[in-house]
């Protein structure tokens, strides 16, 4: 079976970005989110993995979902190796990859948004999509959320800050002598 670059495959690559083990045909994640585990199973079945081949374990509140498929594992390795080139060729697939990264490692707090363990390749991918970063922080969350909203679980229902009112131009009016008295 020949695989094409699909949104499901790119999302799985984003989710697996830092869960990778050096085994040749292993594809899997560990997460506390039931929704993320269910989406991973659903996308694996869309890619042609038989449901009985997908192993799901729940250990102390952490879901472990994995399967063995050498072609899918090779495609994911290729996507992650060339993730900086992805926006140049297919912007939509790059957005799916970022949505997967954000769902697995991203957090939104009062102080802002960040992606844990973001490396330079991840930061470059975000910069190429117009999202400014510093270390692991996302500086313009108002750009990221609308970008990944169609694919991400975590960005659903995020209240974005209202844009600041534009500053008034011109000189301030001088007070007249009558108003001072």
C-alpha cells in the first residue's frame, strides 16, 4: 500500500514528535488526554491499521496507544526529518503538524501559550507559518489559534484577547484658562 501525505499522517507526526522511540516500526503515544488517544486511534484506522492491531493501555491515568507498522513509521520519520520544508510545499499539512504538536505538548495559561520541549526545528516551522516564538513560548497566540483551529483539540473554545484600541493621533487639546478656575 502506498501512502500519500495526508492531514491524518501529519497530525500523528506532530503528536509523536517527542514520543519517538528508535524502534523501526513502532508508532505510538502516551497521554493523559482521552480525546487525544481516541483521535490517535481514529487516525490510525483511517490510515489502514486494523483495529485489533492497535494496543491501548491505561496505566495510572495515562493512556498508552501504539501499534507496529513500518510504512507509517517511515513516513512519520520522513515528515519529522523534513518538517522545516513542509510549509514551502504544502502549508495545510504543516498546519496539521503544528496542531498535533500543540495538542500533545501545548498549554494555554493566563500568562500565555507555550509548547513544551520545542526544539529549533519546531520553532522554525512555527515562524514559517507566521507564529512568533521565543524559547518555548508563543508570542502571538492570536495568530496560532485561528491557524490550527480546524485540526486542534486544545484550541477549541480559547478566548483570544481583544486587540488594543488604536492610539489617538494628534496633540492633546490645551486646557483653557476658564476651565482651570
